[in-house]
C-alpha cells in the first residue's frame, strides 16, 4: 500500500523542475519575440526613410501643379478638386513620416489650440468621396471644445478609425458616428460604427503591431500607430465591441 502511494505521487522536486523548465521556455519565447519585433521596427524605419526620400520630389510637383491650376481656374469645383489634391499629397507624405516616427517610438508634435468641431468638419471634407464611394454615412456630433494637440496627427487617428470601420462593413452600407464630449479632466472623442463587431480573440491583440487581426493583414499596424499617436499626446485609446453589435473606439485626451 505504501509502495503504491509512493509510485503514484510525483516527488516535489520533479514538479519544481517541470515548472522551472516551462518558465524558462516562456521567457525564451518572449525574448525571441522582442528581438524579432526590434528587427522589424528597424526594417520599417529604413523602408520609411527611403520612401520619404524618393516621394518628396514627385509630391512637390503634383502640389505645385494643382496650385497653378487653381490660380488659372477659380470656379468652385476646380478649387475644391485642387484643395483635395493638395490635402491628399500632404497626407501621403505625413503617412510615411508617421511610419518613420512610429518605428523610432518618438513623435514630433506641433501642438496648437484646435477646435474639435473644425477638426471633424475637415475630416468629413477630406473623406467625402471615399465615404460616398463606400456607401458610408458619416454623422458628426462635436462638442464645443478646443484641444491642445497636433491637429494633423489627430486627424490621422480619426481617419484610421473611419477606414477601419469601412473595411468591417464588407461592401455593405454602414454608418459611422463621431462624437465628442468634455469630461472632468479629459476630452473624449468616440468613433462608433454599426458594423459586425470584433471577435474576442482579435480584440485581445487589436493594438499590437505586426499581428494580423484582419483578412488583409493591415489593420493591426494602423491601430498600433493610432494608439502610439494618442499616447504621445498623453492620452489613451479604448475599444468596446461585441460581435454583431458594432464597435466603438474612445479617445481620451487631456483637456486643454
């Protein structure tokens, strides 16, 4: 009887040994993952630097040509189209610079007092054609508040969230509501959609870079960039979503 108990009960030192081996294995996997991530970030930075160098001259030419057209033809339609061209050229350069800053983990913020309502109106103007093409209704509910932020970078965050929602609709008509409100020490911006929601297994890794969280594999990097921009402003980004019940992203930024 005693011999049977001794055989069926594992000695304590074996349990300790097994737990130690498992911990070492997990530590080693985390170390390898950290090294791989650093290498990817370095490669991303080199790639972004090369693209910026090659992209500036043609973008400058496009911008100058659109300004010349605007001077020669001052009708409203031409002026609007030229403004869109100039805004989108600036956006292209900013997106690549953003990748470079993201890879370095630092952002150069040009903070200034920015009207939340004005920022939302600019977002609607710059994305009007995209929204119409994808049959997406955009509703704005701004608060009468000002933010001490880099307006271009915060605009980029909102564009990421709107485009992220557009991909979730999967060619179906959808609606995106952007609202703002003033909290005690923060300004909250909410980007809500009526899409299919985010599965729980994806939501756990939503803001991690280089982790595929969508069929096109690009969403997670964009959301990681959005998170890093918000945090560079001293804020935070939260996500609430349930499958079949839509998704809401909350930006909490320090009050001016």
